[in-house]
């Protein structure tokens, strides 16, 4: 499966569990370790774990192997390494602290539109 499609599937999985501020960053030109970073925030440690589990489950269904994971527990940041795609799920506090958007600001964002409808 192409890296961009993996990143988009991960974003959809995060979106399906109400992840917020989902962002896909194309780092292929600037990075030797991945082609795409997928970032998302959760409102609590429990939601962060649920978001990470959903992304892992969805990509496993697609036949994408999880190479490594870091951060489960009370860290506020879970990293899922799928090879060419790295999924980062943060609490809002940890996302602000590490500000990966700024670190990778010279890379292009991949457009992603939420499929989840807001409840009124």
C-alpha cells in the first residue's frame, strides 16, 4: 500500500474516534526515517490510547505492519511506527509542548477533510 494512502487511512481512523487537529505532513524530502507524519490530539490519556488503538487496528486490517510503538501509559504522547508513516497521538498539552508542526514547518501538509459530522 502506498505511504500516502496509509497516512490518509490512519487519519480517517483517528477522525472516526473524534481525534482533533488531525494533520498529515509530507516529510519525505526532509527525512530519512519516514515519508509522512500523522498528528492528532485527544482530550485525555484514555482518548489518546483509544485513538492510537483505532489507528493500529485500521492499518492492521489494511495489512500494514506496526514496526514499533512508544508512549503507552501516562506519557501523553503515543507514537506508532508503520515504517514510512509515523502516527503521533498527543494530549493537547503534550502537542503544544513538542510542537511538531513547527519542527516540520518547512514541509508540506497533505489536505485532509473530516468525514465525521458534528452533532448539533
